[in-house]
């Protein structure tokens, strides 16, 4: 990861870590980067509902057009829709303005290449160097100055694409949606209404300040209540830019990304559509998922945390399904990125085709208890390589055997190590994590355990 761009774009508090000057310069660089050999670049932009998104949209437009790029605005839309339209309509680049599941004061800028995938590291490295330099990019003049186009038709075409994915009508289903007061607040209901569902919606009154506030995929309680109170068949919660989905079954129980990957992979396996494909997960997926896959004989691979790495693995190996426990799920033959609404449609496909309730479909994945603690250390790499810490981790792993695991990983943005354990009981997890933290403390490398 670079100084500004992490695994999910350039993100920070609006006009603090991420400013309009940054947005303008990003527009200047991207416009200039693609304006090679007389080419007139075309860039498509989408945004979520947070108040600062409009400010950043204007700054990006100014930077892009002043460098000679034409800009097409999708307005409020989802990240996966920008990815889709960038690829389908042959744009040079796509930009999504969002801070995903963060609260309204934060925002971010995600760059998408012409294939609808996250931007190449080489481009981001050049952009970061420009942001920290005094380099002057030439301005466009006269008819070379770019223009801005209303491209809401692209968003509507994407809605049509989502509807086309469904294999059956949802006419007999009662469905709840929590749109997180974010990008999907109009789109999700339009899709489910068109497919015939009796749709109940919350988190669909954005005011620029309430995105993700006590709603959406990171605050599932309101959707659980909606499903139970109205006796719905299922509920689907999205985040601010709708690239992730967490489900709720008919009993109000949470169905997370691991459950979703399992049930969709199993359905593909049972119907002969999985072929030799493995399921791609991250190292944070629960042991219960892997044990359920082992029962079916479905292979799997593990990547570092981040849907970016899942997508790369799937693309390189031609795999058809992958994702994260947090609800980023990627269907390799349909999309290049996580897509919350698409994920909901694929869950409905499994429900309608098997005629099984969501609770039964998720039941084979028995989630192991998990404890995760963030610890501030003097040096992340030195701590991970410290002999006493390494030996303690090995000892704990041997004690857990096949009934658990431990994971130490570095935070990409903070001086933190994340210490995680899974086991057959919460108490065993707690003891395993605390034993490793105690070893860090004995070596003098522990600063504090974050709450």
C-alpha cells in the first residue's frame, strides 16, 4: 500500500486527510495520464450520499476537464455500477467517491481501470508521486478543454443488468432491504420491485449526514427487527457504496459473508456450475467455513485481507466465487468487484431454485467463536519476528490443534498488530489471544491493548 492509496482507495476525513486539493490534483493527473498521443480521455464518476461527495465530484471534474478529459456523471450510484459501466462502455477510467462503511465525515476516492478492476499499482505510484511533488501538468486550451455529461442513463442500464441476472420471479417472497442511507437507497428497491418481491425498505432516507448511522451491513440490528416484526423471508443489508451485503434469515439470524460464499458455492457445485473452481477467501474467514467446504469436497484458497486480493486471485486462476466475511462477495463470471445487490440476487437464486429457507441454506456453516484484539507495539515487523512471540504462537497453535487457530497480522494504516484466535469456546479464544499478548509484553514490545 502507498502513502495515500490503500487496498480500497484514498480515504480519510473530508478536508483533513482527504481535501478538495487532493481531488483536483487526482483529476489533473488522471486526465493527463490518459491523454497520450492525442487521445481524448473519457472518465465516468459515481458518488455516494455523504455531503462531501458533491464537493469532491466538482473538484475531480475541474481537474479532469482542465487536463482535457471528458467526464460522465452517474450521480449517486454504487461502486459496482461504476465498475460495470467503466468496462461495458469502454471508459478509460472510473472513479467512485465513497468511504464505504465509514461515517459521513470521512470520504474516499476509488480509481477503477478500463477493465472495471481496481487501478494498477503502477498508476497509483505515479499519482502519489505527483501529489507530493511540485510538478506542473499542462492545462488544456480551447476545444481541448473537456466537458461534463449527465450520464444517469448508465446507472439505469446497470439496474437492467441486475434484473437480468435473476433466474426466477420473487413474487411469493417478502424481502427486507437496509440501504444504509447510502448509494443503493433507490436502486435496490427498484430491482426487487421489478422482480416481484413484496419489499420492505429501511435506511432509504439519506440526508448527507446519516450514511451508515445505526443502519446497513455494519449495524444489522434494525434489519433483524424489520424481518422478525414483519415475518419476512429474508433481509439484505448493504453498506454506504453497496459493494457488500450481509443477510438476515427468516428467524432474524445474521447470515454473513462466509455463509453466503458457502451457500452459493454449494449451489454451483450441486448444479455442475462450479467445475474445477475453488472458492477464494481471506485469512479472516471462519474455520467453520473451511470445515463445511471439506465436507463437500470443495477446494479453497486464502488471500490477505481485502477484496482486492480476492479479486486478483480469482482473475489469475479463473475462479468463479470468492469474498470476505464482511460481505464482499465476487461472482467471477458476472462482476469484477464485490456487489451487494448482486449478492442478494444470487442468494435469492439459491432460495428460489432449492425452495429452501435461508436458515437451512446457511446452517452447515457452524461459526467458531472468535476473539480479536488490536495491540499497539513498538515495531510491527520486529514483534512478529521476535523469538519469544514466535515460540508462543507455535505453542498456542499446538494446544489448539484441529480445534482452533491463531492469526497475527499487521494493520496497513496504524502501528497495530491484530491478534485473533478461533476455537471451540470463547474462553479458549480469549486465553490464546491473551497468552500471545503477554509474550509481547514480556519482550518490552507491547505499548497498549486497544479497546
